[in-house]
C-alpha cells in the first residue's frame, strides 16, 4: 500500500548494449518501462528495492545478456535523506504520468460506449470488443497499482474511474442483450399479423 516515508534502498541498473541490432535495446527499454523503472539517464534505471520489481528486473537483466550487453545492478542509498526524497518524487511523478494516461484511456472507453449507445449499435461483436477493452483497462490498473508503491494522489480517482467504466460496460451489455432478445419477438409479431 501507500508508503509516505522515503524508501532508503533503490536498485540502480547500468545497462550497456550494442547499438545493433536495435531490437535488444528496444526489448530492454520496453521491459523497464513496463515495470515502471525510472530512467535516470541513458542506460541508467532505478526502482525502489521492493519485491514487486524483482521479476521485471530479472527479465531486463536476462534480455540485456541475451543481447550481448552488460548490466551492473547496484543497491543504492542516497548520501542523505534529500536524495531518497528526490528519487521518490521523481518516481511519483512518473507514476502520476502513468495514471494520467490511464484516466485518459478511461475517458476514451466511456466515450466509445456512449457513442455505441447513441447510434444504437447493439451487437455481440461490439460488446465483445468493449469487454476486451475493459479487460485491458483492468490489467493496466492492476499493473499500475502494483508498481505505485508510494500511493500517488491519482490512485483513488483511477479506482473510481475504472468502476465507472465497468458500470458503463455492464449497462451496454444489458442493452445489447435486450436488443437481441427483442428482435426475434418483433419478427414473430410481424409474421402473425400477416
């Protein structure tokens, strides 16, 4: 959960990879971004030294070695409390940016559902697509929550926003099923009137 005290222990990775092929650099970069590592400069990354990051760090190290690169992993503590506070602030700012992107995608999801309702596009194919989008938001929320070890202010808003997305999708699903169940009845009534 949220930790207001500065973390005094950080893992710092110093990574060197050959320029070519670039896929190795990109793979390591993606893995470190995926786990929420903080870029401190070219090839230098940091994460709080807490268990939630261990698997991602191990994957980044393995990818670096597969790409014939070198990695040095350091246990680090700042020279003083101000260093720990500064790293935590930088890490928190990165998480806030992640949450802002998540909230923007929630807004897009809600707008998409509203559009489908407005144009009465009540199909199972569209419902399946919206459910997949919702599942992606759920996974993203779960991942962001796991790596937001300091509990940035956006956490509560993101949880509420995800609940609204779930409710919107459930409402849309009910409309789809109502529309699908009304169609055969309408055809049957029309046939009996003829």
